C-alpha cells in the first residue's frame, strides 16, 4: 500500500505496525523521501482488507488523502517491522 497525506511525523509507521500485528500480518512499513508511506503486508485477505481500511484514517494526528493498494509477490516476512 502507498499512503499519501500528512503521514510522516504523526506516528503512522508505529501505529501501522501495532495494527498489522493485532491483525496477525507480517511485512514492513517505511517512510519515503516524498512524504508518503509504503506498507508491504502479508497474511489472510480479510486481515489485509482490515489494514487497508484502517490506513484510510490512520492514527489520530494523521490526515490521509489517498491509499493505493497493489497486490504483489509474497516476500515471506517473519514479522511486521518498521524500516527507518
């Protein structure tokens, strides 16, 4: 997923990690130089849908303008981590 808006400096990555782990997903979340956030998540379709729905709001201080989800190849992540 690619998330646009005010999504950096508002604990978006940490909140995403918490939500993904709560949903039983594995993957990564990272900030991009252009101010967006990229999420790679793996797990059951219903949990992925729930994470995508959560991303449309994000944590309280965020302002999400757009969420784009694109299916990709499974990477085999063992946990859900925040990339710096």
